[in-house]
C-alpha cells in the first residue's frame, strides 16, 4: 500500500520553514522529521501526528481522530487524523502546529549503533 502523495506534498509545504526537515520512508509511508525527531507521518491516506501525551486525550475527543496502536499497545502521544478531520485549512494547520509545538519539547530517539 502506498501513501497519499498529495497529503505528503501538503505537509511538506507546511513544514518548509521548519529547521532540519528530513523525510524518511517508514511505517509504509513517509515520515517528516524535524530537528531529528519524528513529527508527522503519512501512511495510506492518514496523517499520523506526534502531539505528546498531554494533548492525547483531548485530541481523541475530536471526530476522525484515533490512537496509534503498535503491537497491541496504545502509543500515547501519537494520533491518526482522518481526511475528514483535516479537510479545511484551519483543521489541517491545527494538526501541523500541534505537532510542531510538541516537537520543540520532544526528545530525539537514541541513535542506533
């Protein structure tokens, strides 16, 4: 399964001013790393946002948002945002900004040897 190139282009344009923006192929899609930290990914037609545990429950209350589940475990701080939940520019920008806000305080993963 591929990923939504138009969505990736939209995210790419929104993050164009971000420091140290790097794209990596992962999660059967593409992940946008900001300052060496996972920020936003695209898989299929969904956008996965790293928003942090403090905003997680609040985000899940919004329609079209679901938690990221990895190996049966809910990954607090990561949510999938459906197309309907990011259709308007205002909604799309909300998720981009929320992800960038958390990125400032997030810790980078340790580099593998």
